[in-house]
């Protein structure tokens, strides 16, 4: 039975870490909507399947990853919208906040991607603009992140969305 003790300890630590999302501090924004936009129309894709299934659309990666990180951080995501425009308008954001009775909107806009070194180095440069907008349309917080996503060369060849996911995680973790 002693052989399984290290495994049991590691398993309990893993389950404890993954069990519950963080709790937002009292008075902090908790109920949000997510609005994403992109100045990049398509991600560079590596397979026909990604092209055929539309997985090269950066907006779908942005919205799903942003929602996941916010929920992990204790936010309640009550709605989301993928803007057709490169950057969502203030009216569009305020309308989504009102429709969902949210406290604020987390807006993420993909500004630029350089994936020229993805095959050789497993590296991509990503620029994201992240902001928090109040129900009145005021910008409460803004941060532009320039992330150099480093992924394994195998992962870079198999899943080109992985570098964008890493950049979104870094950008959204900074949201207050």
C-alpha cells in the first residue's frame, strides 16, 4: 500500500487545485459579458481540416478561451458576442451589458499575429488589446499585451491555435 501513497498525495493535490475556481473579492466586478473582435481575419492554419472546419477563425478561439479563463478566475460570464467589426463599438458593448444585466464587459481585440517562426522555433508573436467597459460605456481598465508564445515544435505543427490560446490566457489573467 505504501507504493500508492505518493500517487494518492499527488492526486489529492491535483484535485484540490482543479476543484473550484477562484473567488472574487467583495466589491469586485463579478458578472461580466465577453466581447471579442479581431483585426486579423484568419489564423495561419496547418491542415486542410482547420481550413474546412473554420478553425482558422481567431474570434472563436478568443471567445472560448476568454470565457474559460474568466470563469477560472471566479467571474460569472453571462453572455458573449463575436463582433463582426475589427473592434466592437461602444454601443454594441453597452447593449450586450444591458441585455444580460451584467456589471461590465471584458473586451478582447486581436491586433496582430506574426507566426513566421512557428515551424522553425515554435514561436509566435501576438498583440492583444484587453479592456473592461462599464455599463455606461466608460473604459474602466485597458491593457495591451505583446506576447511571445513559445510552444513545442510538435504542438506548433499539430495545433496552430495553441499560441493564440497562450496569449489570451496571459492577457485575461491581468483583468482586475
